[in-house]
């Protein structure tokens, strides 16, 4: 079944959602489950992973600390990452004030292929395609492999980010040969993987080996 292609820029271009409040890409009803939404909560409820809206932009809470000084009012000290720009800032909130929630949600799309400079993701239910350019994909492209399921993050009708799996299985395509008797604790060497990523692997790893890599740190985990 042919798909409908949509080119998306994470920082500006609106993405048309299959929801009643947005223009519909398909005549099929949305398969997304209905879920309760909280649009505001107390700063006392802030925790790591919370999505909040500050100055008209969505932010993810990376760190937080509730502080109750000997004198003065209590407050919450946070470190936030802006979904749109990727910048990280520190921000302090008075304890108990109302904080707006950023209604960020995820949809799973499969990375199907690369078309020139565009990375094409497909919804396997509707077969609709979303295209992200190399700037949008950024450094995460080194983990992308055809057929991989990724999470696209949406906010107010826009794709603002996407997530690759935490653990990926990739193939070693270039590495110096290991030495006889090498062990996992006997040192490491750089290896090039089939996606172009370069990671340090144990000396016993050779060309053709399948390995697991943690995409958060870029570190070798084990042979698959």
C-alpha cells in the first residue's frame, strides 16, 4: 500500500496529526488510545522526566532538588532541557506554585530507509511516512538501522524530537584483528559498525560479530 510522505522540520514545521483537533492525514480513525491529561501541577510534584512548559516552550526535567532553607521560602532547583533547541538551563521555582505541563506524547514509527538526505519513518498501521532531515536527526543517525522502531515525540502538532532504542544490535564491519588469548578485560580497540558508528570494543571482537551498544553512552555492552 503506498504511503503519504510528509517532510518535517523539528524546529518549525507543523506535523498534521490524526486527532480530532488537527487536520487529518487519513480517513481512518485514530488508533491512539485516549488518555487523561494533566495541564498543570504543583512545583512540588516536579521530578526527573517531567515535561513542563516554560516561556511558551516544552522542557524536560533532567535534575531536581527540593530546597528548604533555614530562612526564606522553600524552592525547587531544576536542570531543564529544551526539546526544541536542545539547550540545557538551570531554573528555580518557588515551592507550591503552579507549573504548566507540556503535553508531550510519543508515537512509534519504523525507520524504513534513507532517501538522499532525508530519513523516512513509517507508521506500520496507516503506512503514512514522515521524513526528517539530517539536521533534525543529528548525531542519532549513527544508531539508525533500517527496520528499527523509534519513538517520535509530539507537542502542539509538531514533532520536536525522536528517540532511538536504548540498546541496539549492530554488526562490526571494520576492526583490527584480535590476538590469540585476548579476553574481555584485556583492553579495547575501535570498531566501525554497519551504521557508521565507531565504538571501543574488547580485543576479541572481530569483523562480522554482532554486538549490543548502549545508545545513551555509545558504549559496547556485549556480543549478541
